C-alpha cells in the first residue's frame, strides 16, 4: 500500500467519524490525481473531500485536483439529495397504499453516516411480498417510474428495475433477495423467509422506513 492509498483510507475513516485530516506535507499534482482517481472509483468523493477541504495544504495546492474534488463532491451530493428526497416521496406513496416495502441497504445504510447524502447510492433496493407486487407496480407507475428493461419477463424475474425519466432515481423491486435460479445463491433466500415477520421501522429523514432486523441486515451484507 502506497502513501496515497493510506491517505485515502485515513480520509475515509476521518469522514466516517465526522473528523478532518491535516496533511503534514503538500501533495504533488500526481498525488492529488491519484487521490481523485481513488475517490471516483469507489464513489466516495464527497467523503474524501469533506475530510480534506479544511486542511491548509489542500487550500493552498497549486493544481486543479483539489478543485476537481470539490466540484465532483458538490455535484454528487446535490444529485444524491434529489434521489433521497424522490425516494422518500415514492416510499410514502407505497406505504400510503397499505404496502409494506422493506428497504435493503441503500438509504438505511446511509442513515448511519454523519452526513448521509455524502455516501452515494445509485439505486434503492426494495423487497416486497409477492402478493403486493401488482399493487406496488401500480404505485410505482403512477409515481412516474418506468420499467428499465421491458423486454424482460417481469413475471418470472426475481427483481424488476424501474427508473424515473424526470429525476435521478432507480429502484430495484425485489420479489426475493437472490435469484431462485442461482445455483450459488438461490438457497440463501430461505434465511430471509421471515423478513416481513421480523421487520422493523427506522426513522430516515422524518420518514418511517421498513427494513430487515439488524441480524438479517448484517447477514445480507455479508452475503454480498
């Protein structure tokens, strides 16, 4: 592991603790370039920028990369705020229709971060009871969501991808967490057979969200 990789991990750790990193020595243009590259690859640019922007060495850097970190971070956070707000409105429509969608990872995991919209999530995964699938699709389509792959058989697939043509929101609507056809993972579904029986509610930005209990959530993340 080189020094920039170590700095990357140090900044990520500091951001998760709502702390800052103070660079002892200025970084070269190539160092900033590598730090920016790592941040973009791992989709954590806002977290890295948040930990470094107060550092005098970053503010005095004589190259474009600290500014690129800032621009990318602002763009990503702004887009994530729109996705979060859009998802919470959609989720309220689902529960308002009497449905019990379980949110998996995504916004539930982000709520654990000091600045939750700094952790970027490209989509939201929702697990729905099969008997609620038809009604869920009605609510999604009424909200303006479109099926991303209309050529696929939505009746046989274990998940259906929806997107919004109006704002950056993508939903993975799951009938099961793993494909039942998968020889490697299909059998894992039996471990989550009681997810709806054991689900809990968590407050996320003022909205009560159903999710799996802590044991199921942890096991699911390990499986992935």
